[in-house]
């Protein structure tokens, strides 16, 4: 007699995973139940959250059977991906975590109910399913199961933190801090680097390390913009990326725009699925960066690109993009490769953040001066605030 098959399903996840999201707790609790029941967990690659399901299951010694979906397109009868349909159809019991109204998963669950198949279990934690959807499915006869706090607890750590992952060991004594005067754009002597949240693993981190941090609810699982900035300050390094550089050469980007002008550049780029010029970053003295090889990009068109040598191409930027965006307004400079900040002193850098709470949180990892982003806070004289 075969063991019953079970699947853990969820609607499409946000790119940036927040460590305290309900679906993470629900996943831990559900997999612990599956382990106790000795059910046969099935997964289909490419469905929402599959990589996390597989990794967490491995940590809990729950075996996974991968269902092969050779045709990775959509079915002939509707626009639901075959991989989603295969997961819901092939499981005897479907545990439902995060659910989006009228999304593919919701439609598949209603289809399963109409076929009188049953075997649908809503994992009952606040924030997983909207009340309207939950009420609808409960009236249709689906089961509900609430994992205990013990079942949802973080997975036990099976290894010591990787060097550089846990910034607690780098913390300095919290201090009394003061917001420094906002630097004027007149005679601007700096280049600014803004940072953003990091969806997925850190640049020097594997998916397994990233998933372990989320499974264990460790500090380094937080990849928000502020946490990304803290990590830069802890490591004293700007890590190069080639994702948006033609040719893929890793580089670190800066702007010569004065800090007071950056809010005008803060906008959402649909084609990149991200915000440009977030209100967190560093203003570093231009002469300090120039002495380390940082230089302005060359704006131009295809003909300029074709004329450049391989050494020059990492510093090329299209002047006007296909969507009509004028990139020259960014006044971009670049460093080829990572930028070490180990020798940077307080005389050559000013940090900027959007609010006082963010400033206070950074005092445990840096003694560099901090000012406020000009976009949403009018800087007024502010007395020193007690740290700690």
C-alpha cells in the first residue's frame, strides 16, 4: 500500500522575502506535520516557493518526489501553467499556505472542489489567506488546520554562522549620535552610491545559505534596504554587479548628482522591477574614489560602443534607452570591480538614510557621520539622541 502523497502550495511570492512572513512559519509547521505523518511529499519545479519547500524538507529529513512536467507551457483549455496544475492534481492532500484571490492556485482549488476530490487543507495562520477566500473555501467543505507555535518555530541551527554573515560580532558599542548638517550642492565634492534591497541570496551567498537563514529566522535573513546598507557598512565593501552593465562586466555605480537632487531620480523602473536611487547610501569624496580608479561613464550610442576597446566597455552607458529614458541625467561614474572601504575615514564619507530610526540603528555598526535623505524629511536642528 502506497503512502499518501501531499503537496504544499502557495501563490506567487514577492521577490523580497521578509523573514517573519506567515508563509515561512506555515511552511515549517506543515513540513513538521508531514514528517510525523510520514506522508510522501511531491514537488514540481518552477511552482511558487518550490525551492524553499525542497530545502526546508531536506532540513527536516522529509523526502521529496519530483513530478516531471515535460511540457512547461500552459494547458490547451485555459491559461494556467501545467506545472501548477500537475502539483494540485497529483497530490492526495494539498496543504495551502499563501493564497491570492482568483490567482492560478485559487482557480485550481475551486476546480478540485467541483470535481469532488477533497483533500484540501488550509493552513490557518493570520495573513495567509484573505478572509473572503477562506470563508468561500470553508463553505465548500475544505479542511482547516492550525499549526502550533512549537511546530512553526525556526528550524534548529545545524552549523555555526558563516564568517561575515552575522553582523552581531562586528557591532560596536551603541553611541550617542548626531545628524550632521545636510551638505550643500554648491561645490559638491562627492560621488553618491545608493543601495537597495536584495531579493534572494546576497551576492556572495548560495541559495542554500540564504534558505538556511530564513529557515532559522537568523538576522542575516533580512535583505531589506536598511539591512543591505548595514551589511555594506559591516563588510566595508561595495560589491560589484554586472546585471545592468552592457557586456556583464562587474562594476559599482556612483552618481555625481548632489545629494539634494537625488529625490528627483527616485523612481520605479518597470523593466528592472525595482526602484532606482533608494534613500539609503553613501556620499564619498570624489578625489578618494578617483585615486582608486573610479571614473565617469561615457554616454553614447551603438557606434560609440563598437569603437571602444574591451577595457573601455565597462564604462559605457547608452545615452538614451529603447524606452526613451535619458540616462545622462544620472551623471554616472563607475568602479570596475568591488570597492573596498577599509581605508575610508570619516573625513571622506557621509552616510544618508530616510529617518532618525534608521540612523540610530546604524550607530551599532559604524562611526561614520550620518545625514538625512532630503526627499521626505526637512532637516531641522536636532539634539543628540542616546544610542542603545
